[in-house]
């Protein structure tokens, strides 16, 4: 552990600040303010004693509590409302109409019970058989028949049965479209766009799988996963396409039934058609998966989504896994508003492929966790002790905790091992990139001046290219181990309901100018319609999100270690987007050596 970071400008990791387990660092407060208008470091709050704001503009209740003499790590309660604490399940009796943010309609998404004796979930014992989830594109006819039988049985249950397919689908709407406020608050309960995204969906699939197993009397029954990170899996698995099958959903975009998915897909894009174009798409897809893992391994919030605590407004800060996952919702779903089923979170659970898709999203988390040696992603009790409720395979409402689902094995399932095609794609991808650069290089007439973002929010109606100052150049290995270089896109405003996407590229300036090539993809912001705080009562017509992208590996690849400034390109793809600021900061890594 080197102390060289003391000389750098770093900020404390917002996802772990407040964790009393965290080793204090001496100089974590010197964040540089560049083009962004609102500083978000808790250090600055301490220094300047200004009103504490969270990254999404809400009040950080934990800081308020501090001001009141509260202590990190304790659970504070104000008027029965735990704030700055783990998320707790809502009061079942307070369920109300939810909102389809795209159609603007009020929808019924309450569970078919309003009271329940809620018991604590007991994780399965390690002697229980392990259920092994297989890749959907490798299903044989027996696997398909069994899966179809289970789904058909679930679909045949009365629609008010909590086990029924429609009630199971509704659970997704319940926790995404505002059927509940958080306990004793008027604050929306939302499990997307934060560090709850992965654990909540892991449990959702877990109970869905257990119920299906119960329905066919097979305790070892495992659901398939859509293995979309391997070339053969980058197509909608055939078994979901069979007409008349319980796995079919007729609302999907049929143009995609035989096409490869392009992770850069934007609503309405044509399918890649020539073999060369398909090969390029597959290569770029694989390179993106590779980059997602490399750029996020040190800093889990970049992969999982940012912190959200009990009583706080939804964080609206997706990690890269969630952003990529959103693309599939849009690619499977129809092109027409309100994008039912898959393209809208209010209805996504109605499409059987949702669960196959989320199988792979969950598998990505499993891979991520294993790549990190299963080091817990956030040692923050506000994450680990957060709880959700589900209706289980024994017809019991259970309260589950994040800390009990950190590995698939702890829930007695696993993913059948598949070759990870993206781990060996770099060379091929580099050749592609070099060829593209050569095609556009040499044309010095195309060099353009580029300026900084400035202080005003900007409309992303056309590509924006800005020059962004780096906090430090040519960092040593130790410095890189201590903190991650992160590109922050703050104050992203999107109207409620609409879909949106923009892509972020990074390149080196050429003597202060920018060439015709945008450089490397650092990541994307992708939005699927879902409920936001205030969207149900019309209080706000837009909502604010943020995006954080690790760029350490990218900078090594483009040989930009010594560049003091970078050119960041924001490329609008879809929706009305306003961006508040772009900056690069160093974010501390949570150290183990306590
Ligand atoms: Cu809860 Cu794929 O979304």
C-alpha cells in the first residue's frame, strides 16, 4: 500500500463513505472542480459547511443526521422513519395504484394480499441439491419441454394466485412503478438504478425458479439463462420464438427474431446484415463486456450501481451491468410507445424471456464477484442489511436480506460454466479499431478546436465534444491500485416516461484539437421507462440521473497516460437529454487492509 496517493487529488468513494469499517485516509478531500457545477464530496461538505446534497440533488439525510450529532454506522430513526439506514420492506397495507410512466396510465400492481405474516427468509442449507442453470441456446428438446411445462402450469393458475405467471410478472411493476412508497415516507420505492438492482433481481428469479420447480414437483429444476455474452448466444434464443409455446410473447419486435443483437442498438436501428457487419458487431459486443469488467473491478458501484439508503429518493445511478441490460429490454420490446412488454419496466415481467435475460444479468454479477475473489462488493451495512419481501415457494411472505444472496451458491444454484469469449477478443477488436482510425486519419482538415463543457447544462440535441482536465497524469501502479480514474456525467435530465440513450467516447486531443474519430467507447447511458420520484403525483416532469464510467484501462489502451486533457464525446442516440457537467475525478478504492 503506497502513500503516493497523498499527493493526488482524490475523493472518497460515495458508495462507501459512511462505512465505519473503512480505513480513514488522510487526504481524501482535495477534489478538483472542473466543469461541473455541484461538488458532491462529503469532504467538501465538512469543509464548507454548505447544504449537503446527494449526487441527484436530494438531501443526504446521513449528513443531516451528522449535523444533528448522529454517528455513522448507527441506525437513526426520525418519526418512525429510518433514514440513512438499510432499506426496509414497505407496509403492505399502503399499496396504491402504480404509474405506467410511458402511457401515463394508473395501473394496478399491488400484490394479491394486503396483510401477511412476514417471516425471515432462511437461506437453503448447503446439503440441498445445487440447481444448475444452463444456457438457453443449448437447451435440448427435453430441457425445453420441461421448462414449457413449468411455465404452462404457472400460466394456468388463477390470476389472483401469487404464484400465477401474471402475479409473478406484476411483482416487477410493484417495485418499479411506484405501487409502494418506502416505509412511513412519501418517497418512492424503486429497486432499479442503484446497488439494489442486482440483489433484488437475484431474489426475484430465485423465487420464480423455486415456484416453477414446485409446480412440476422437481426440486432440482433450474431456469435457463440467455447467454448473450457469447457469439452463439447473441440471438433471441429460439425456444422463446416458437409460436403457440408458453415461452412466446407476441408483443416483441419480430425484426429481431433472427438478427444478432448489437449492444449499441438504438430503437429502430436496422439489423446488421452482411457477414462482415455481423462479425464486427459481435467483436464490438465482446470487447464491451471485456471493458465493463476491466473498468469496474476495483470499484463495485461502477458495475452494480450507486448507493441508495433507506428513506432516500431513488439514486438513478445505474452501473454498467444495468445500462447494458437496458439495451436488451429495448431490443426485444416493440418500437411503439408504450413499449409493452419488454421495453417498459411496468410490463417487462410478462415476457418469459425477461427471466432468461435476467439470468445472464445475474450471471454477470456472479462472474464479477468471482473475478474479485468474492470480496464483498459493499461492506456497508446499509446495503448488506437492506431487505425486500417475496412470496415464496411455500406460500409464505418472506423477508430477504441482501447479505444472504451474495453468491448463487448461497442460494443453492449455479451457472453451468461457459467459455468466456470476451476474455480473448482484445487483439481482434484492436485491429478493427485501428482500421477505423486509419480510415479517418490523415485528414488534417478535419481537426477541429474543442472547448471545455462550461458551467451551463447543455442540450444533447447534437454530439457534444468537450475537453476535460484530468486530476493527475502518468499515475504509478500503486496510485492506480489506490484510486480509480472515473468520468462523471452529472445532472442528466430526462423527461419522465421516455426512453433515452447516449454513448460516451474518450480520445486524446491532438495539440488541443480533435480529430474525426471519437475514440474509445467508455460506456453508455440507457433508459427504459420506469417510475421516478414525483412521477406519480405530477410533481416533476423530468428526473435527474448520473453516470460514472471507469476509464483507467481505456487510457492505457489509447496510450493517453500522459495527456493532461482528454476529449470526451457525448453522442445522442435517443430521447431528450440535458447534461449538467462532465468531469474526471479519482475515486478511492475500498481497501481491505484494515
Ligand atoms: Cu427490473 Cu430488466 O429490469
